[in-house]
């Protein structure tokens, strides 16, 4: 009796209708505990909870605006460092 291979309807269903990119995210323990509590209370996975919170934040407040008090050169350095860490 053969096993494995493609079968119609088999496998995990896609959560999103677009490509998903994996990231590594470091959070303070207290924030992670709040995130886990939110996810558990809404029966969500961590990634789904983060996506939902970000979508709700953007809808509620519009795009994130960077305060003028942060020097632009510092922001550029941080963005470059982040870009380099992702490659």
C-alpha cells in the first residue's frame, strides 16, 4: 500500500492569500506575556495575533508617523542596520 504524495485536499490550509515571509522577532518578556495572553484569549497563534494587532493599529490611527524629535540621521542608521541584519 503506497503512502505519501499529493492528495487533493490534503495538508495544512493556507492562512493568507499572499506570500508569507518568516522573520525573527525579539521582544521583552513582559510584552511577550501580554501578546500570548491576547492570542490565547482570542484563540489565535502568535503570528496571527501580531498581524491582527498591526492591522487594527493602522486602521485606528492611520500610518505610523515618526516624531520630529528623533534625528533623521539616527533613523537612517537604524534602518540601514535593520536592512543589513535581514540580509
